[in-house]
C-alpha cells in the first residue's frame, strides 16, 4: 500500500510539472531598439510567411507609427514624441500567435513614455492594440509606471514604483483562440 501511495504521488507531481510547463507559452523571438532620430526608426519582423514592418517617424512634438504587412500599410497612429524605442516580437508556442511589445520612452531604462501590446489579427486582416495599460486598474497611483514584458513564458503588464523591492500590480496575459484575443489573470499586488 505504501508503494502505491508513493507511485500515485510521483505521478501527480509529474502531471503537475507537465501542466505548468505547457501553461507558459510565450517567448521573445526578435528585438529591435534604438534612438528615434530625425529620420525615424523602424524594424522588420518575419511572421507566418509575411513581413511585418513597424516604423516611427517624428514630426515636431509628435511621431507617427506606421505598420506594414509586406508592402501594404495596415495601420498608422499618432503618439507623443519620445526619444527611445524598443520593439519585442513575442511568439506563443501553443497557438502560433505573434504579438509585439512596443515601448517608447524618454529614458534608456523605460518609464515616462508609453507601452502597448499590439499585433496582426489574421482573421480580420487588421492591426490590433491588444493591451493598453490605460484600460487596467493601477492601485499604486500615478507614480507607478506601466511596463509590459515577457517573463517565464507569460506576457506581464506590471505597474512598478521606483525603488528596490517595491510592490507591483501585475496582470498576466495569454492568447485565447476562442475569442481571438488576449485573456488575462489579475495577480493583484505582488512584492518584488
């Protein structure tokens, strides 16, 4: 009887570890970053047999984001001008979904800018803004900057305050095939 319990416990542990490893599916596949100069900045990303081009072109206190699929412009929007840009292409191993974490900032280490999770919707043949931090509750107030990043297979929206071991409000996102959109889980305030 003792050996049966040990075998059952071992099988349960293996199942749990397998389930955890399959739950985390996103990974960063490509990154482009740099200073947004007078000529603008952009990057090109391979995605499912076509080419996604993302560019920011400044004009005074604003800049325009252009997104192209192959040779067609599929999206453009105006944003406040920021000096630095970083684009991380992320890929979901389970569904094959690509998305882009787009961050613009006045500082090399982030903050004081904007961050979005965007991507190409193959069903609607359009560019989508999947996660806009302005649409999520930030209980830490205006001194907590939003960051979106990939961590251990999750896409995380976190509101951080500056300082060592400060708490952060976190949302973890996953691709939901049924809704053709990102779902999320609210982790609440997490101590770092």
